C-alpha cells in the first residue's frame, strides 16, 4: 500500500513540474524572452557574405607581464598607516581654437566656454569638498579653470607648466607620430610629463588625516598618459582611447599603493549635442564669427553712448551666446566684460528690456 502511495505522489510531482515548465516557457515566449538554449549561437550556414575568422589567428586575453608594483610612486612605507584617500579629478579643457600656430591664441571657443561652465556647475552641485585646483600653463586650460572656479570659489589656483600638452610616449601603434620621434621631441616631452606625473599622482602622505579631492585641469594626452601610468598599463597604450572636452577622469589612491579608476572621460554633465573632441566645425566657427562681430558693434555703440542700438545688438548676441545670457541673468554684465571700455553698466531699463526679450526666445 505504501508503495502505491509513494508512486502516486511521485507521479503527481512529475506532472506538476512538467506543467509548470510548460507554462513558464509559454509566458517567456509571450513576453519575448527565450531561454539561452533556444538562441542560435552560430551564424546561419547559408550566409555566404559572412567572413569567418581563422581560429588560429584569433587573439587571446593578455596577462600582465609583471605583477603589481606596490612601490610605483617611490613612497611605499610600512609606517604609512593613514586611512586617508586621495581623489584626483583630471579635467580636460574645453573646445579651443586650433587654426593658429601660437599657443596664446588657442583660446576657448564659445562652445568651450559653455562646456567649462557645465563642468563647474556639475562639480559645485556634487557637494564634494574639493581641496585644491591646479591648472596647466596653456591659455585654454587657464580659461577652463577660471570658469570652473566661478562655481567653486577657490581663493587661489595653482599652476604647473609641466602639465602642458605634449607628446608623452611613443604609442603603439605609432602611426603618424613616428615623425615626432625622428625630430627628437620624445625624450624631452616624456621627461617633463613624467615629472608632472610623480608630482601630482602618488599615494597619500603619512601626515594626511582626511580624504582629499584634488582637481587638475590639463590636456588629453597628459590625462591619458597619467591613467596608463597610474593603473600600470603599458604606457604606449595612451593613444588607444580618447576624451571629450571638459570630461572628468577620477582616480583614487590609497596609502598601500592601490590605484582605482572610478571613471574615464565622464562627460554626462555636458548635453549630448554640445559635446566635442576636436576642433570646432565650420558651422560653429561661422556662429562664433557672427557673435564676435555683433559683440564688437556693442562695444562701439557703448563708446558712442548709443544705448538703443547697443540693446538691439545685445539681444541678437544673446541668441548666439549663452555665456552672455548667463552674465545677464546674474547682473554680471559690466565694463570688465567689454574689455574695460570707459562706459557705464547697462541701466535698469535696458536690463528689463533684455530680460523681457529673453523670455520670448
């Protein structure tokens, strides 16, 4: 009797399990979900256009040639027991003018100013207690740091010319950069950027008691090289990835010599249609020329006290320049914005007229 009871129980169990599986598969099909076993893992044999790779030439995962060097920064010490952490934020400058051979003329474009402002706003809104701000010695980085600092309010911005853009290391593959090596530039540039790396990228000192959050505004080549060096990735890999203008790369360094990258080239703070990597497009250059032309007319109008004309042109300039718009909203349009021309700030009637027009834009 017991045997038949067990047999009946087992039979019912099997039937329930089978029915459950059937209905589960049916539900998954209904919602477009398939088991992995039902998905074809190989391409159709009938596809004659498919190029099949030779299995003998496929690459395999590459393992590090060397183990992690715990004394990579030359500061390893058993006495360093601090629990403080260094957060390094590497920020690329905004878009800049490239059609010139003179570095002091490679200033931010209008878009570059916007990108720097978005970066500054994002950093300020993060509520992170930033402890320092360092910039390279090139004008585009100086301008970017200055705009960012409008939001962070540092009393002093440090400057390090070793952070200037350069050619850090012969990349692999080398491509067009082989010519730079032939000109003898490589050794000098590598030494300078390596010097900057050891100055700014290292573990916290034993005397550091609290976490630090340090901002460095510099350049794409420098940032990419720093990332490779800090993560002990081959230095010749620096050219294999790129960075958007005003992107943020976040490195974390601990006292035992660990380095963690929390993000490379984060650009989420810049709207999708305002992101850039290289030189401005022809359309952007035309827009900047129009904006510059109208701005010059505004200055001339103020020099001759023709306020009505200036207001009309200013309204046109607002449509072309978000930077001017932000200054107006904050009542910051002053003689300094117009290269210190000897005239008064916009009177209240002009500001009211402009603001009413802004609402109609």
